[in-house]
C-alpha cells in the first residue's frame, strides 16, 4: 500500500544579506548621489552614452549599478506606457526580473577575470551586429574589465567607439589605472566612492529591523567602521554577527562583534590612549597586554589608537563636529582630550603610530613591535614642546627680569661650572681632547671637511666666559690637543686620496657651506667665478686677484674645482710662511709629493703672476697644526660661546642629553 502523505516542501536555500537586500533601482542606492543625478538627467534629455565604466573599491555597488542601468535602458511595462529608457522604475517591468537574475537573453554578463582573451571579445564583436531579440537594447556588462589582455582591449576599440545604435556597453573595475587610455576615452566614467560610515550604520539598522534581529547601536557603529565604506563587507559582517549571537535574548551586542572581529573595547582603547599621552607606561603596557590576551590583534590596536588620534584632531579643528558613529561616552572623552592635548602632540602621536604600524606588519613578533611603538609614544609624550619651553622662558623673564634658569643638574645656568677655579680658556682646552672625540676617529678619513665632527656633546660643557675674542695661541692650543683625532692615516697612493674625495661628495653646495663659507667669511668676491681663458689666451681682465693668506688660497683652490689639491692644503701640510708669490710648506707623511709643482702651475695660470711653492720636511719653524685642525678649534669656540646664551642654556636643560652640533646663520641660506 503506497504512502499517500504529501512530501514536505524542500527548504529554500538561505540567501545572504548582501544579495537579499541588493538595491533594485536608483532610489534604493546610497552614497552615490552624484552618479544617480547625472544618469537621471542624461536619460531625461536623451544623452545616453554608448559605453559606461564604473570604478571603485570592492562592495560599493559597481555590478549592482550596471544591472540597474541595464534595467533602465530596457524598462518597459506590459501596458506599453513606457516607450523610452528611464531611471524612474516604480515597479518591475517585463524585463526587470530576468535582468536582475542575470538570465535575460539580450543582457550579457561576462566575467573578464575568467574570460580574458581575444577569442572571448570576438564573440562579442560578432554578436553586436544582430538586433536584440526581446528588449530595446543589447547590453554587454563586463565585470573586472581590467583583467582583459592587451589584444582583447585592442580588438574591442573599434566596436566600442562606433557600436550599433542598439548596443550599450557597461564596464566595472576595481583597478581603473590598468585600463588603456584608448578605452577610457570612449567611455563615460563614474567613480563610485566609499559609502559614509553613518549611511552604512543607518542601512544596517534598517536591515536588522527587517530581519527581526536586535542589534545594539554600538555594534552597528563597529560594523560600519570595520566595513571601510563597503556595503557588501558590512552586510557580510552583520550576517556573521547575527549567526554568532544566535537566538540570544539581547541580540547582537558590541561585545559579540568585538570578539568576532578581534578588536578591543573602544573605551578601553581610550584608556590606553590616555595612559600613553600622560606618560603612564606601566599602566599602558598592562592594558595593552590584557587586550592582547583577550584576542585583540596588535596591529588593530595601533590602528584604533591612530583612528582616535585622527578623530580627536578633527574635534580640535572642527567646532561642534557631529559624528554619530561614535557613542556619547566616546564623544565626551574625545572632547576632553581635544581640550587638553596640543595640535603638535596629536600630530606627533599620529606619525609615531603610523610608523609603529609599518613595523608591526614586518616584524617577526608583532606584539613586541607594537609594544616598542607604544613605549616610544609614551616617552615622546613626556618631552616638552619647544614652543612651550620658549614661552615659559619669556614668561619667566617677564616676571623676574634677568632671572637665571636652572641647568639640568640644578646649578644656576648663568654660572660657569669651572672645577677648581679653572678659567674659561682652560675649560675649552680640557673639554676638547682626543678622548672626548674618540668616536670621530674612525670617520676622520671620510669627514675631512666636516667642522665640527657630529659628536660634539663636549662642546656644550665648555665655559668660555673669560674669552672675548680667541687669540691665535688659544686656537693653536686647542687644535694641537686634537691632532691625533683629526689627522687621517697617510694616503699610500693617489687612488686613496681620490677615494676620500668620492666619499665626501664635495661638489654639493651644502658641503661648501660647512667647509669653507663658515671659515672664510671675507673671502674675495673674485674667487666666486671659475677662471677661463678666451680662445686659449688670457688678458689682464681674465685673471683672479692673488689670495692674501693661506685660508684664501684654500678657498680659491676649492672654487676652481681642484678638489684633491684643496684636500691636500687643508689637512696634509703645515704652513711655514706665506706671502703673495711665495709659499713654504712642511708636508705631513700622507702629503702628495707632486703638490708644489701642481699648485705653482695653477696659481700662475689663475693670477698671471709667478709663484714659488716649496716643501721643507725638516723645517723647525712650521706651524704645529693644519688648517683643518685650526678651523675645528674655531668651531668649538664658537659653539662654546653660543652655548652660554640664556635661552640656549635653558633649552638644553629641558631636554636631557641635548647637544649643540651646528650653528646655521639663516642669512647665509639664501
């Protein structure tokens, strides 16, 4: 006996929210008002292009827009009341359902990611000649069009430029830069932008109501932020959150979403940010560790800190900023931070967090890299801003007159710390020693024209209170104290000296400033132009004035682009005597023995006078220091005198370990 009981109907397959709530007409679309308005006006005036190209990030409605556009081109009602393309589609037309289901005979959808070749394009080219079977237009929708080969694009060009009147093309792509310009110029382009977070939040709330699911406001805000402007991504997250919550009485909470996405509680992120900006590193690192142990991703934590920094900056710049994506509690906290933190602090935090995110991405241990980034941020937040230091000094002077700021160790900064009554001259001589410059020894051969060396921490400690203008004896003494550190090893060959020059990159104006302009401020203006001959012979007006002293000679040689020779004069010889037309030098072991002959020839050529240049290795009357060593000593004295200014002393006291490494005259930077 057969069983006559009716069989239960098979359960319909579940349709994900992104497909179930896909827009069916232009009125349903959100975030693309400019495109919708343009298309509406074009359809009303009959200015319909033969090809459209839609571009934007994933999940913002490119394919959906293409299908709606295909519907609008072929919209017809059974009663025949609609006779032309229109964007107003209050109800489904006779072709609409088939187009939305991708099964209409006159609307062809092709995925260029899987059909990329010229053969696939030939099928389209051959079919365009035939009129549509049922609809008003034949519409070709090509998704991911940037995946087509070059041959395929070239094969499409002619048809795309002059298609039959019954054919329309609609392209969609996420990488518009890969589309040939010849194709772009034949299409009307629409850039679909990311959808605003508030619009996405409203959309998700509306869909949650339709689904009969309770979703907290904070959960919707988190999903809207996590979707990054993509409606499809957001609906996928919402779908997953609903499934995770199951039939929970409270529905989908923000805790569910955070746990699912692996992100920390936003208010806890605010607490972490507050601890960092107050320099409370133990509390900040403990909070970071707790969030990490609970499943938060280190990179995501830094990203949220950066987002908070950006948002607080906007609150500081834009009065009464309305942003419903953030909760009221977050708004109150953000406004509090905006009132307390300076723009400089927020900008610095933003930069340091971005740098930290890059390090976390590339680090073998992301947690450790993120922790180091937070430590840097916490320590950086404790440093005073330079403007605040200056304002504080100005205010202090205004209150106390000529008040003396305290140094870092509590000693009045205006009083030189001369141990045992050491004079200013002796302090300079003692502070600039070979030992204090030991770190420069390894670089001495490649920094011949660097005045002073980069490690000049001792320069700040000099006390030249007894010096008005340094005497030659003082300069010579300081220079001799540093001979060991400043003189390079002997150059064994000409190639060695050439290598020094290559390392210096001396042709740059920056090195010119550092090496010469600062040491010979009164150099003759005639040295500025290189010497040239007219037709192989020189007249009196072509010659350069003869240099009056040895420093001017070095400047002249350098200005004439004789690099190796200038290096020789600067650091490889000791001056015995100098007068115009006659120079006597004592060579150091590394000096080029052919240098006198070369220098005589060049000076005679440049000045039109006869010159005598000699080397006397046994001379007892030569100076004991090279020009480079003298110039270094002058630089040290200049730094020491500058460090005694009240403003400079006070500033150095505020920044532990700060040094003066260089003094730049802004008037010389033009």
